């Protein structure tokens, strides 16, 4: 079994890593975007973004003042968890430590009274998603989600007759409607099918894939590429000030749905692409994952 201290320490390190640096795939995409821009203003914005990354990583400071609310994905052999209540308590303790020591801005508030817990925890926060597999490890992904990008979330119950054309129109309209609010260039997660909640869930889960990682099914991969081109032709550009790079990538996931339904959801991640993963083995070995 995986002990509580190992989980708490790893969660702390993952949150620090996700909040103060960008994954290698995100850095490469940002550098490519900087090279691609030719006009003064968008190129200046991309240069400022890259400088922001450099300063944050050099000084171990958060990339943004909004360090988000904290979502976790736990994937692997759940039999390695002796007690789920203790496991989740270890995650909360790691988050509390990170809030104080990194530091992370305390963002978690009661939705009605707006009372702040002061440590980023509260009812159903952090939110933990479990993905059981038969692998010999437990993989924890820290996924901080800022409000600027999360506020630009959309969901629609299309009719089946609207089909693929309707899906493309809805997704593109969401990006145009968002403009520069989610701190472009963004990564767009699209969830198609299932039910309303499943569509939104898999849209967020799609954001866990590294930039450039195409869907394994040809039709879905082609849809990702088509949406990517269309979004970058909007001219919204870095920070909404115009340019060639509105999104860094588009990831699509789907689920089978009811014959009378066509749910579609869009979830947006800002340019920071914040995520960090590690695998913990039963023998205590820890493997830090990139991408």
C-alpha cells in the first residue's frame, strides 16, 4: 500500500511544479507561437509570456496571481489505496502545505456566502477524479484551474440533426465568444456525446493530453486539426490583441450517447497549461512524468 506521507509530499511537489513552471510541450508550443507571429503587438505579447515563464521558474514563483482551484486525476491500481478517506486527506494536506509554502492564492470560497476557507480546501474541493486501471502504479495528476479560463466553459445539447457541422460551429463560436478573456493562446478541450455531465467531464480530461498529441482515431484527429486551424484564423491572437495564435492546440474526446441527444462541451485552459504528474509504485518508487 502507498503510505499517507508519500502522497502528501508528492502532491505538494506536483502543485509547486504545476504552479511555478510549464510542461515541456507547453514551452515548445509557446516558443513556436512566438516564432510564428510577425506583427509587433502579438510578438511582443508572446515574448512577455516567455519572459514570465523564465522569471517564475528561476525564482520558484507562481506563473500567475490566480493559482486556480485544484483538480486531481488519480489513475491506476486503486487497490494500492488502503483507505480512500486517508488518501484524500493526504491530498488535502499536500494542498494546504502548498497554499502556505509555495505560496498559492487561497481561492476556494463557499458559492453562496463567498466565505474563503483560507487554504484552498472546502466541500468537494479539491476535486478528485478516479480512473481505475490494472497498472502496477498510482498516477496522480495535479491540474490547477484558473477562473479566467474556467469561466469560458460552455455546454450545449445539440440535436442529432445538427451533426458534425453543428459541433464545429458551436465549438468555434465558443472560442470567438471567449475572445482574449481566458488569457490566449489557450488549449481547448472538447467533449462530445455521453450526457451533459459526461461531455463536460471528458472535455476537461482532454486537456490532460500533451500539446500535439492527436486522438488515436483518424476522424477525431482530423477534427482536432480542422478546429485548430479555424480557431487560429479568427485573429484573436495572444491576450486578445490580434495575431496568428489564438489556441495552442485542440483536443477532442467522445462518448457514445443517446440516439436522441448530441451533447457538446468546451473547456478552456489558459496559456500556462498547468499540469504535473507522478507515478507512485507500491515499493515506494516515484516516477515524475513529463507532458
